[in-house]
C-alpha cells in the first residue's frame, strides 16, 4: 500500500496546542485518502511548538496532492489549535508544503492549497477553483464592513475583540488590554501617588518632575532640560512625533498678517521677510483643521479648551528651524494677537505650549489614528475579503496587517469609545476626536499616503536646504527598499500588465478598498482598478510602508517626546490668551493638565510606545507563506538593504545628542499592532 508521511507543525504561541482529535484527508489528482485520525498511542500529540509526523496509507497512488483537509473534533471541551504548516512526503520521495498559519476552532475544517502562489487565472481544474471561491465566501461572511462613525473609513463588523474571527484576534488578549496596560504603566512609572489629587493643579514646572522620576530615556531627559528653547520647539516639527505638517512657505496666508517689522529681529540674513520667503528660508505649520472642533466637556468640573494655531518658522544660518510668529486662532483681529519671540518670556512660552498641545491633538487623531491605524485596517479587511491565501499578494501583505484589525477593535472597545480612556485626559476627547477624523477625511487622498509625494508636496524634498530632516531622509530610503522588494515579487507573478488586468481578485481587492472601505468619498483618489505592474507596485508599497515605517515613525517616539508634560499637554484648562502681557507662571500652570490627567497622559504614551513581545520587524517573515526560491531570494535582498540602512542610521546617530531612530528598520515592526 502506498504510504504518505504527513508532518504537522503546531504554533509556538501561548495556547497553540490542543488535546482535540485531528483528522486529515489528502486530495490528489488521481483520488483522495480516507479520513485519517492523526494519533500516536501513548504520546501527547500537537503540543505547543511540536512537529509531529504520521503515516497515511492508501490503496492506490493519489497522484499530485492538490489539497489537504484538516478537521478538529472535540475530545473533552473545545480546544483551539494553531497549525503552522503541513508537509506531505509522497511515495516517490517528493515533499509538498501546505502553509496554514491559522487557528482551527470548534469543529470547523480547514482546506489547504500547496505553498505555491497562484493567480486566479492559473487555476484550471474545478477542484481548485471551487476551493478558492469557497474560501473567499467564508471570509466575506466573517469579515464584514461596518461604519463605526459617519464619515470614517469603514472598519470590521465587531463590537469587541472576542467577536473577531480567531485568526484576526491577538494570540493573547491580555497583552492589548488598554485599561490593564495603562494601569500597569502608571504603577511602573510611580504616578499612582498623584491620582488621589486628580483635579488639583501642579505648583510649578519643577513639580512635573515628580512624575518624571522613573524615566530613563536620554531624549526625554534632554527635552526636560531644553523644552523652553526655540530650537527644541522647531526641531520637533522635523523629527518629533508629528513630522508631517511643516511645509515650505511660498506665501503668507491672508488670515496670518505677519509683517517684516514684527519678525525682523529674528531674521539673520539682512533680508526682508518677503525675500526670506523667496529664498526658501520660511516654513509654516497651520492647524486650521482643528478650527471649530469641540473641546472635551465630559468632566463638568473641569473646562477644557482647544486652539487652531498658525506658526511661522525660520531656517537660520545654522540650519536650525526657529519659531518667529504664532497666532493661536484662525481669524485675525485685536483679540487674536500674533505672539513673537520679542514678547514677554511667559507670553511667548504659553503661545508655544499651545502650539505643542495642538500638535499633540493632530498627531494622535489624524497622523496616528486615521492615517496609520484606520487606513491600514481598510486594506486588511479588503485583503481578507478578496484575496485567498494562495494569492501572491495575500502572501505578501498578510505579515503587514498582522493584529491591525485586533488592535483597532480593542481601541474602539476601550480607548476611543464614548467614556473611554481617550476621554480621561485629551482635549479632543468626548467627541472632538470623532469630529477631527471626519474633517480630516475630506482631504485624505491616496496620493497623501505616498511618502515621496507628500514630502515633495510640502516643499520639503531638498536635502541641501534642510539637511537635518531625518524623518524625510530615512523615510525615503525605507520607502525605496520596500518598493524594490514589492516590485521584485510583483514581477515574479505578473509577467505582463495584461496578466494583472486579467486578475479579477486583485482588481476586486482594489475596488473593495475604494468603494466600500473608503466609501467612495469625494476626491479620495483611491484607484478602483490597476492597469500596470508599476501601479500595483506603488499601491502595495503604500500599504506596507504605512503599516510598518510610517506607523513606527509616529508611534514609538511618543514616550520620548510626550513624557515631559509641558512639551505635549494633552489638554489645556484655560482658553488661549486674547492679549499679551497677562501670562505668568501661575497662568501657565493653571492652563496645563492637572495631576490626574497628567498621570493618565504619561501612562498612555508609555503604553503606546512599547514594542510587543516577540515583535517581528521589517523584513522578518518567520511564517513562510511563500515557498518559491525567487521570492525567498527577493526577501534576502530586502533584508540586506534594510541592514545597510540600519547601519547607516546607527553611524549617523552616534555623535548626536538627539538621535533619530524611529525610521531605523531594526525598530520598525512589520505591522500596526500597538
């Protein structure tokens, strides 16, 4: 009797093993095996991390093994099992790999294709065509679109993390419980001692050091020492948590009536303001998107306020970006003065604090939440709905959407929901963050996710003009490395543009993103079809870059830049000043977050800046969804490029008091998972 040797690999994550019965059926071109129980007497099969082998005997040769069906049946109580892969050794000695990398729950079966990637037009037999259609039908039923809030990108139809399909959930839900993590953060940072004084103000700036006591972080400590200085204020627009707003100023906005006389003392080149603008030395940051957003009013005992500043910046002779004028509201007038470095010390400091607080609101809600988390979830849902596991683009993308739907669902459940953690400390809590996303969506386009386009669109692409914009420089290199890798994979499977155009699944994926995920919002510019391999390469590069490098750049520096509370006030308790000469230390302290909100803020930025256990960084693909040698060669080339970038960044940072490493590939996780 012909004998097939079946090797089964169980995952190594927590609770991956099972005591349930596991059955297998081999389906070949010439026939199929009997349903066979995989069991070794007196041996505990399918333990966590185990690799077990079994013999499956058949009466006649099955031909080429096309599909493998796995079934799990309850032994005592339902016991989920994570299967990594199945390998089948045929009687002729060939080894056929069947990647799985999914959970088997309850009594449901899983049918696997062999590890080679196949486009839909490659499948010729009814057996594999039906398998493909059945897999997508099941996925579409499990992954349904839902509008969490009007005007938002669509999200997954699940109210709680535990409602998600098991393959989309975190391995361990405890690791992403926001309430648990924030409480742990505040305990670790020794800030619980202040919580009983929740609504009381601090006494002075040095008082904030009381919740800074356990911070062992060179950037945070440097920030604490220099946060009042203009160079530090300007530097953060380039390499802080929100390095995406600063742009070259070609013309002053009509609602920002800055004159040369106002700023002449700040200019160093004996040029007028107009000449400095023409020379390319003037930059601007405009927070007009926050104009009209409702401030947090969830706590009737504490009024909270927002602003919508405009900030003018100057590149001095030492290439430092320095603030030279700040207007805190969008409409000019006598009650909306333009603050200048020549004003009183505390007037100028308070104006800068307002800009930094506003930048924090923009960063958390638009740059971070909307443009990495929510956008990546759209791509992830569409991928599950439109691309079967055998599709090469599924294999390419699945490591980069790992846990994204799960973290976003958990955020909607605990963090950004009504009365969630976001409401406890943030000025845009209580609904303002929802308004802000809705407003930002009106200007979000596909091109605004293309890194080179957005850098060039802000006039920030000239390295010689601004040599210290490390976010730009490192981002370019990582973007090009990702694009090169994606292009290599695309050209392996798509031998011509016509092959791409005939791929109904990839066209369905792109259309699902635009028509459902983005709800066909006016002017969103997301393509509904792709005509060339170059277009597909750019599209996939956007997905991978957004989920990995862009998220890393705007997420993991939060503890560095936001742990010193005065530099990133999560809320303001006094309105923006309407005249000069009134600010003093007491007004600033009364404006900054109280003790309790400061503690929540610090716990939040600590928790959000932590890497996951067993984090997978860019270029790490331990789950071998691809088995083809050309793709593995492309992966190795990709890893070498990333290693070179990492080494270069490390060398640059060695001599810097403020190293920039948020775009270093060794610190870029593959996916949005925190």
